């Protein structure tokens, strides 16, 4: 059995251990889908904690594909640029950033979460 803390090679990517942070919707964007300081801290702190892979929440490929208006998106260069410092920080911690590309299909475009 593979040791939890052993490295894992996936093609050219070397992952320092087998701990992966699951995608977790944060409902923390303004309705523009851009990553915020919240995402920097939420994802960055998991990398500081030593997870081998840190995944973004479900990140919509078009505005209407978001589950709620506060979800992350990556439908423009501006969206990619907002994520870049976060992925850079994750890499600086020795972790591997990942993104969950998403489209919520017929469950998309629900109301914003209350109290989130
Ligand atoms: C707050 C929260 C947000 C989540 N958001 C997503 C998401 O964006 N995409 C997804 O595929 N799963 C999402 N999930 C499910 C988790 O990624 C994960 O599959 C689930 O917590 C079960 O993990 P486990 O099998 O390690 O217990 C979310 C879970 C939680 C608790």
C-alpha cells in the first residue's frame, strides 16, 4: 500500500504526498466570478498545511454555468489573472494547484447562499 506521505507522479507532475484538498464551493465572489482574498487565504492556507494538491472550488466555464452567482468563474483572461497569484503561492509552498472546471447544467444559476 502506498504511504500517504510518499510522492506521486502524474505524467510530468510530481505531487509531494497523497493528501488532496477537495473542491469546496465558498460562495465568496462578488457576482463577477473573480477570485478574492478569501480564496487566497482559503486555498493558500491548505497549501501551507502541507496538502499535496489544493483544488479550487467548482469553477464555472461560463456565467450561466455557476451554481450560484457567488461561485468562482474562469470565463475570461481577467478571471485567470485573479487566480494566478493564488496558484503561484500554492506552488511556492511546494503544493500542486488544481482547478475543478465546472458547469452546473440544469442545476445552474441558483440564488446566492444566505448568510454565507
Ligand atoms: C463546503 C463544501 C463545498 C463543496 N463544494 C464542492 C465543489 O465545489 N465541487 C465538488 O465536486 N464537490 C464539492 N464538495 C464535496 C467535496 O468536494 C467532497 O467530495 C465531499 O466533501 C466528500 O469528501 P470525502 O469523500 O473526502 O469525505 C463540497 C463539500 C463541502 C463540505
